[in-house]
């Protein structure tokens, strides 16, 4: 085991407070939030079970791990929630000046669509 790996190996949690492993050295049964999400799971209120530490840009980096056996299935939005989200997204694309629904979100800095903010000069 290299010195770098040994510096981050604390399976009992005496040095860092929780079980700590080196990069790609965690045993099976643990997963990060991103790994849980890819598997269709969520932490479900459980505390952080362990961590992975490694040297990275700017110093020591940490990724928290959760127990897979305690993870719960991801919740899905109800039809009413999906409808509310769709309405909110349409409102973000609707210009307040001309009322046109644009294929992009209206910039908050302008408060109106680009065509209304920067009208083209007419050739007279």
C-alpha cells in the first residue's frame, strides 16, 4: 500500500471520525449520491456512513458514502407536480412585452425577449 493510500485508510473511523477509504478503495455496499441516483435510489435520510478521500486540485477532496441497503427508491413527481413544472417552464419562456413563447428562457437581465430588447431598425 502506498503512503498516499495509507494516509486515507481508516476503516474504523478513529482518525477522521467516520470510516475513511482511499480513491476506489471503498468496499461494496457503499455508494455516493450520484451512484445511488444512477441506480434509481436516494439516501432516504440516513446519515453519512463513510467517506472516500484523495489528493486533488486545491488539496484533499472528499466524497461521502451512503449504505446501499438503507437507500430508498427515488420519488417520482405526481401528475399535478409535473403540470406545475411545465407551466413554470413555459412562463420562463414567455416574453412579458410581446407575449410570444420563445424556444429559450427569457434572460432575467433583460426582462423581455431578445427581439423586444434589441428591435431591428426598419429600412425606410
